[in-house]
C-alpha cells in the first residue's frame, strides 16, 4: 500500500481520474473511473460554513458525502444536474413543534418541501422526552422523510412530577426532575427546553430551572427557552435566561427572539445589548427567529397563570364563574394590550364544527358580531372550545424583525410543524411559517432586501444550528458529512403560504436528499422515508 503526502495524494487521485479532490481523504482508493451512488453536477455550492459559493460537483456514497469538487471523469449510479442551481446543506429547523406528529404524518411534506432535512422538536417545554408514554419508543423505531431530533421538555418533566400544581418542588421532587433530565440526556436528547410563558412550565422559579440546566450542562446539551415574557417584561426575561446560563454553565438558545406589541418595540436595543454583552463575556448564547411579523400560540396565553392551574377543565370552570372571570380580567387585558389589542388576534384553529366560522377572523370582529365586549367574547369562545383556541397575533415590528434576523448569532427557525397541505386545510388556518419559513428567509432577506448574503443565510440555516446542537457532521457540504442536501433555484425560491391560505408549498426547491436518498426530485416528493430520530452523543 502506498503512502501519500497530502499534495502527492491529491495529484495521484486526480491523475487516476478522480478530478480535483477538495478533501485528500475523500477516497482511500480509486479506480480509473471511481463510482459513487449519486453525483450532483454543475451546481453553485454553498458549503454551509459561510464561504463564497463556488462551482463544483458533490459525490455521494450511501448516506455520506465522499467528495466535493470537479468530478468530471467520475461516474455514478445516478446523477443530478444542478446547472444554474444552488447546492446547499439541508436546512436544520432548530425550533419546531412537529414532535410525535411525525408518527401520524411521516412524509412531513411542509418541511421537506422547504428543504428541511433535520427537524428539531420538543421545544417550548413540551416534549415526548418526559418520562411518560410510549411515543419515544415509536419515534426511535420510525422512518420519516426527514431526520428528527428532540429536546427534553422542562414543562413536561415538571408535569410528570408535580402535575399542574403552581408550587415549588420539595428537595426530593426536584431531584426526581433532575433525574428525568439526566435520563433524557443519556437517551439522546439535545438538551432541555422551557416554555416559561406557558403553564405548568412557567410555575417554575428561576432557581428550579438553573438546577435542571446544571444537569444539561454536565451532558454538554443546550437550554432552549421560550422566555417568561416577550412583551411587557421582555428585558427581565432576557436577564433571567442569561442568569440561567451563567449559573448553570449551559449553552443557551433564546427561542424566537422578538419584542411583541408596539409598546415594547423600543426594548429591542436593550435586549440585543444584554445578549451581546453576555457573548463578549464568553457565554455561549444564540437565538433563533422566524421571518414573519405574527406569532402563533393559544389564546389562553393571555390569561394569568393562576387561572390556568389544574389544566383546561379547571380553567373553563373559572371562566364560567363570574367572580373568577372578573378577577382575571385586568391582567388578561393588560397582556392583550401589550401585544397590540384584540384587533391583532386572529383565530387560527378550533375543534368544534359550530365554531369554524371564527377561523381567519379577528377577535374584535367576532365580538362585534356576537354583540359582546371583546373580553367577554373571548372568554365565552374559550368555554365553547374547552379552554383551547389557537390564534395568530400580528404584533412584531418589520424593522425589528429585519434587524434581529440580520444578527450574526441568530438562526432561522420555523416554530412550526411538519404537515400536509390536505390536513392543514381541514384543521383551520395554521401559521404560514409551517409551509414557508426557509424559502421566505432567502427570498426576503437575500434576494429582495439584500440584508443578508446568500452564504451567511445558508449558514444560519445549516452549520450554525447543527454546531449548536453538537452535530458536527451535519449542516455542511464537505467530505464525510451526512448527505443531507437541498438543491434550489436562487432566482425563484419563494414562499407561497399566506395567513389566509397557509397550506401552499413553496416554489424553487428542486431536489432534497436525506441521508443520500431523494425525498424531493424535480420539485416533486418521492415515497422514500430515509430519515430517523437522531440520537446525540451528549450523554456519553
């Protein structure tokens, strides 16, 4: 066996017909015409690391990229003509809520048609990694159109130990929660998420969160937080998240960073200052954000935490009690006003057939039709729906959104779910981010506004989230990385989903490969299900 220096190895490989090999160890041997499973030819390669795009080919064998460069003399079992197209790593959606939804819909159409090849669920404190149920075992054995990873949910873990009680745990209960976090990390969770604006997650004091995050830090995981406030107490919420990172040593991911409601838009400068000061001090802090001006959540988020204690049945009982309804009114209205008022809140989904007419309409409009005060109408609507109504709220500033997405430590994430257009039509009007986030970010911020370069935008969608989660062999186009790849037309890529018609797939995504297998071919979805639940090595 010959031994080669780096330079002589490349020369020998090229002379043998392997073309220009960018990684000297892309092959260990080579016949005169090396064979790959797939060659993607003639594209403009965005490596995912922020480098300038360059012309080249990508050779794939099994589930890995084996060579990147000029492979003109190489042959493969199949080839993809990427002439005039961008070849990029598959997009990593670091903040998703698909979770066990993959079991119901393994094709994950709305995500793979955006170019997403890794969907990271278990966010906002709610996760199958909770110590309860069999979803995890089913996810472990499942096959999907894309890969998936999961956070453990702080809210789910708290509920497993304390139920819906609004109290602090005693020492033994806290240790049980820490044990569940440890178990989740050892089983492959990427970290711990919290949803401190939701209950029961928000019943936890900061000291409780710090105690759990110390376990996450021991396993080199990430703490992803939907903070305690994104409106009136936004600055205090950022300070709390940074305190958790400082005192626990955990890597921090601030979920969907925003200032919601016009009265709070001026706070963006302050929170960016806090984050950048912490980063300058050495804290590992990143954020994510979706490229839309509206959020999506449940209407109950506007109500005080005490009103939600005990779950939906108890909440509905309080709504039906006139004295309790009066008691929660001032705090609820303050929260609504901080987010822009009832006129900014659109009903996105209901369960009862008789309430379908509410979908796509604002709460103030519905109230006028019902000839009720908007607060009373909202309470009655929640009672009719058993305590839960999904809403879309138009509360963010365009200038703030542009600024946040342009920050070098902010990733693109959907905060949505993988779903099919057909099922989405049946279920109401979900936020269009589930169908359009990644193409929209490229269209709006790269091609139209020119606020972010193409290489940098691709980095925000690929290597940055992959590296944050410890997936060093994903999110990049380089030899030995997993062959999760998206091929798209930079001139036409665009979202088509709107708030009133969100179930529209994007355009411009031509090919998507997951582990080397095509899930989108010539803009059409295949029947392949090459994806799986990715288990991290953080627990090792």
